């Protein structure tokens, strides 16, 4: 694992720390999970955009 530095607003750090404590994890663990979830969402949205663009380029026929 690699250590990285992030600059965050104080309110965000406080909110993350509260939630992490309730979940029984660390700030780093919470942040890793949040980043993984964000990347998954981004990938899904990218696939949806690609799918939508494909239908715009080749709309389905009424017989399909």
C-alpha cells in the first residue's frame, strides 16, 4: 500500500472521522472504501454513456 497526502476541509475530516468511528474503521479505511465506490460509480456511468451514445448513433428499429 502507498501513503498519499490529501488536503481536505476541516468539516469533511470531522464528518469522515465520525462516520469511520461509527463503522469501526479508520479514516484511511473509510477513504479507501469511498474512493473505490466512486471509481465503481464512474465506470458504471461511463458504460451507460457509451451505451446511450451507441443507441443515438444506431437507434433501434421499430421491429426490434
